[in-house]
């Protein structure tokens, strides 16, 4: 644990426990090997940090019934016995994180009817059994990320109808049933990212009408059914990146009127349907980077009037014609790592709000002067690693760069690729006289001479 975290915990402990008579929190450090049987009557929270407690035994806190919060953080705990928290009628929060706990016996949370938050992240839990959460009917937040969970028995969440947040990310799940979460109709945040899922079963979200955030990124999902997300009018965040998607149905996002953030980056997409974003009217962040897209239909983004951030980097774009129609509120555009050779003044003509433009790592030779005129709010531009031709065509761009050095945020300097005598030289180190185009020499025609013989 970092010194900073220690400081925060100690500061919290000091502030919330001003005197021995009225303190409400008790902190136990690495020197503690057993859980104390009794504590002061005012103590409602205990924190075990880096402690050497290996087992949380049955009835461990039965003589401290007033407890509301129990924390075990980075302790040596490997086992929690059934009934460990019995007698704690007021307990509303448990966190056991960063331990060696590998299993949770059914009954370990028995009678914890007031428990609202259970956090057990960064442990070694492998399985969730049916009945584990049957008594925690008021549980609202359940975070089990960063474990080794590969199996969740059917019915495990059937008595967790008050859950609003469920985090199962960073586990070893390879499949889930369509009815596993069907009783969680109050769920708002659902995280399944960084598992090993290859598909999402049809109907898995049918009984989850209040979902606002779905995170299933970084799995191995190859296909998403058009009707996978039936309750579209509540969803604001959908994270689908880092999967194996190759195509998307034109109907997939129809009705997503409140969707604000959509990630499709790091997939295997090669093309998108022109109607894909027609009804995502409130989207403000769209990530399509790191795919294999060579071109997009003209006007595909024209319905995205609220879009502020668009990432198209690391694809294979060479032409941007009519691509950004309708994006008057766009502030960030990332086009780095593509195959763009040239730009036209009209490509960015309507991006009046654009403040950040990344064009680095393309094949640009020069940028027309009028492009900068159409970007009045531009504050950051990235231009390095292009094939800059340092001739007369580059002169307008050169003049703009000299006057706007503070806006150039490239990670490395812009250098000439051509002509040969300027190759490798910094653009901004040149002078205008060096930016010349070769002139064509018109050959001189010699008039024939007449020789008079005498």
C-alpha cells in the first residue's frame, strides 16, 4: 500500500476519532493478528489495513453489535467462516479487498438484511453459489471485480432485486445464462468487462429496464444481435470496445436517444452502415479508433449534433470528404495513424467548435491555408510524422505554424521528407526562401544558320 493511502487512512482516522470518548472508527495495522472481541460502545466502523488476520471466524464481531462498517484491506485473510458477521443487525457496508480469500460459503452473509454495499475486489474468489446473497435483500452495490470467478450458479442473484450496481469485471467468466440477472430490474450500472465471454445470450438484458451503463468491453465477443439492448431509452453509456466485432446491424442503435458515450474501438470493423447513428441524437463521445475502416458513408455523423469527441485514429482512412457534416459542436477530433495524403479546405469547414485536431502519423505533404481559417477555436494540433514536402505548396502552412507555435502540441518535431536537400530538417527552422518549387526550364530553339557559298 502506498504512503499516500496510509496517510489518507490515518487522516480519516484522526479526523473521525478526535477523542477516545467520542471516536467512531478504530484502525488496526499490520501488527494485529486477531480480531479484538470488544471495542468501545461508540465504535461503528473498523478498518484492518495490512493486518495479519488469516481467518475471519464465526461470530467474529458478535460482541460489537453496533458496527455499521467493516473493512479488511490488503490483509493476509484467506478464509471467511459461515456466520462471521452474525449479530450485526446494523451493518450496512462490508469491504474485503486485496486478500487471499478464494471462496465464500453460503450463509456467510446470513441475516444481513440492512447490508447495502458489499465490495470484495482483488481477491481470489472462484465461484458464486446459489444462496450466497439470499439474505442481503437490501443490497444496492455489489462489486466483485478483479477476482478469479469462472462460475456463477443459476439463481445466485434471484434475491438481489434492489441492486443498482453490479461489477463482475476482470474475472474468468467464459459464458453466462440469459436468465442469470433477470431479477435485477433496478440495476443501473452493469460491468462485465475484461472477462473471456465470446457472446452475449439473447434476452440477457430483457428484464433490466433501468440500465444506464453497460460495460462489456475487452472480451471476445464476435457478434451483437440487433435486439440485444431492448430498453434503449435509459442507456447513456455503452462500452463495446476491445472485442472481435466485424460488423454491426443498421438497427443496433435505433432508439438510443439518451446514449452519450459509445466505444467501438479496438474491434475488427471494416465498414459501418450509413443509418447506424441516425437516432443517437445525444451522443457526445464516439470511439471508432483501432479498427480496419477504410472509408465511411458521407454524412454518417450528421445526426450527432451534440458530439464533442470523435476518435477515428488507427484506421485506414485516406479521404475525409463530407465525413464531418453536422458536427458543429465537435471539440476533439483524432485522425492520427491513418493513410491521409491530402486535405481539402471544405473537409473541416463546419467544425467551428474544434479545439483539438490530431493529424500526426499520416502521409500528409502539406495543408491548405484555408483549413486553419475555418477552425477559429483551434488550440491544439498534432502534425508530426507526416511526409512533409518542403516546397512552395507548404508555404501557407509554414506561415501559420510560425505564428501559432503555442498551438502545436506534437510529440516530436515536424521535419521535411522532401526535397532531398532539406530532408530531416525542422519545418520551423527553415526560412521562406527555402520553400520553393522547381521551375520548369523551357528549352531554347536555335535558329538555323544559312551559309552562302561563293
